[in-house]
C-alpha cells in the first residue's frame, strides 16, 4: 500500500509497525449539533481506508479508533443558548451522528471513546509534560510551551510567524509565547469540570486525542487521520504534546488528511447560506448517492459539493442497481474483489479509479447471457463495491426509495396499482391509463410483467 503522508509531504510505501495489528486513529466529531457535510466526508474517507486496510491485512488485523469529543466550549455555548443539560445535548447529538453515519454505510470503528471517559489519562499526560519541562502553570491554567520544542511546526511545515498569523491564537497575558496552547483550564462552578492537581477544571481540546489514541493504540502507532483543516493547530499540537510526553516514541507514523470541502466552489459557511447538514440532504436524496459523490474525488484533493454532482451520483447508482435488478434472482457466490479495484485503492486510496472498474464490471454483467457469467459478474460487482462501501441495498428497495423523494408513500402506490389492475380487468382502459399517468407525474414508473405490475421511482 501507498499513502500520502502529511509528515513527509509525499506519497510513501505504507509499512505498519505490526502487520498483525495495523492501528489507525481518526478525529471524530464534537457532539453539539447536526453532522454537516465536512463531518460526513471525513467519516466516509476513513471508512474506505479502514475497509481497504482490512482487505489488504485481514479483517481481524486492524484496530480502528475514532473518538467523540463531548467536552468542548461549543457544547457549553449550546447549553447556554438552549438551557438544555449538557449530557442531554451530547446524547441527542451523538445519536443523530450515528444515525447519519449508518445511513451512509460508515462502519463503526473498533473503539469510539468519549473524552469524558478519559479525563484521568489526560491529567496524567499533563503531569508528564510538566515533569519533562514542556509545560507550565499560569493563572490557574496549564499551558504547553512551544519554545521547549525546537521542531514545533514540523507537521504543518509552518514557521512560527505563519502559525501566529494564520491561526486563531487566544491572546492572554499569562502566556510566555502567544502560540502556547492550553492543556488544562479552570472551570467555573456552574461549568463542567473535574478535580485535578491544578484545581477544578477541564482539559484543552488537543489533549483529548493524544490521551485516547495512546490508551488504545500505544504511544507509537501507524496512521492518524482527519480533515486537512485539523493539520494546524489541532494535529500540530497533538504531535507536540505526545512526542514531548513520550520522547522515545513516534506517536503517529503516517498522517493522512482529507482535502478541504467546498460548496459550489466556495468554503461552506452558515453566513454564505451554503451550509448543509447530512440529515437535511438525505431526507431528499439517497444517502448512498452522497457517499458515492464524496469518493468520486480523490480524498487528498479539495472536494466540491454541488447538487448537480449529487444527481449524477444518483444516476450512476441507478445504472449499477439496474444491472443488479436484471439478475436479482441469481444467488451470489463468495468471490474476491476485482484485483484492479484493490490495486487502485492500495495506491493512496484512488477511489475514482476503483469506481471506473465498477463500471467495467457492471457493463460485463449487462452483457452476460449465461447463468454462470451472470453469477460471476454479479458476485464480483458486489464484492468489489463492498470495499468502498457501495451497493449495500437490495436493488428493488433502491428503486422504490422512500416517500420523501416523491411525496407519495409505498402504500399509496400499491393501492393505486391495485385500482389500475381492477380497471384493466373490467376493461376500463381510460381509468388504467389515467392512474399510470398520475403515478408517472409523481416520478413512479410502472412495468407490467407476466407476474404482475412492478414499480420504481424515477
């Protein structure tokens, strides 16, 4: 396998520390609101990498950890805005996130730790940094001293001047260097907090991932992933505190980052009115089409979301599911994914190339005439698509979709088909045609077969 490593700024051959236990950590969401497109894209990208690693190294030889941040000022702000208890906000938002990810066919990681469960480990990490001379106490805070680490900035490749100019640095007179970042900060009596050697308080954001990744994967592991927006300051600061706390370890050997997400060519933001949540999109479009759209662009490149792109992804899936619908009664056999698909994905997760090979297989399936060929190509299409998490639905279910997409329920469609069948029996052709036309206007296509009338959404 080859992966683009942010640490070295180039594509490298992937050499895991232990091929029997390939270890990956990916930053998960902060649970204070609905998951947006950026959250979903990152989750889908690393779900594909997780699948590819398991394909290459074996299902049981991969340990994948992705956290939940449930300690954060954004959550506290939500609590102050709404009056809802913090645990209620995080529980509700966590469930929303899980529902959205499962709709996108994102597999659960092996471990999904919550920050609130690992505060003691975070306190111990801060103590190590203080002991090693890389942190200091000031005004009830504990801060990491960037001057204590000569190579600070090595992950992002930024100079101190660039880091100070390009980041939202919290200005505080108690900092020795404006770039010093918080490891522990005090909490007011009405805020979430924990007892610590430095008083009642809570950890800084960067500290959480260092503590949780170390707990599950050790102080040296293979892959750390996330969106490119996290390279600085989050991942830079994770690197700094982890390496300074454990100077004989390497922390993550490969840093893999998903490209920036844009909407219609500009950065997604609420102020521009181009901010979309997963929930609102999959209420109108199939979740699988959104997944396909995410992986139609190489993960390392900037990704541009458009509704035209989403519609095209739906059309591509229509093609694949039509091929499967034609052979719906043929049983599949266990078969390895197409070697070309695995090779493409092993070359820095080249999903666009892998998808092109799915088109080849679907074309062969459509041309296949013998039962043996149809079984072979159907099985090959499904096993190959599974490596990137596609074609996980029954083809008939895919075409029937849900009522949200056309405004008419399955029960109402079946009732109208039964009425049309009765009209045909009584030779009321005008009524039968009128029902067909009414359904067609609502995007429902009927097909009369010897076994009865079937339907699908347009």
